[in-house]
C-alpha cells in the first residue's frame, strides 16, 4: 500500500517538441495570477506558448515543423 507521501506525487512527462503532460487534476497559476483548473486525469500544458488556450496545449506546436 502506498504511503500518503507517494499518493501526493504527480508524474510529469516532457514530450520533445510538444507539451508537458501532468497527471491531474491540476491547478495552474500563471505569473499574472490567472488560475486554470482541470479535473482531467492527464493535462497537457503548453511548452511553446503558441496555444490559443495557453497555459493548456491546443496542439498548435504541430503546425510549425
């Protein structure tokens, strides 16, 4: 059985050329104080800043190859 500490650990996967995948649910806070919440089991966070839904990924990184 996992310890309470292990249950709190979130897995983060950096996708080369793509988003950062975070096991959810998550709350993202930007530098301007904006808060975005997602209850999804995996959340794609934009790493390229091209997303129209930033800080969430909308796959805009795929258009530029």
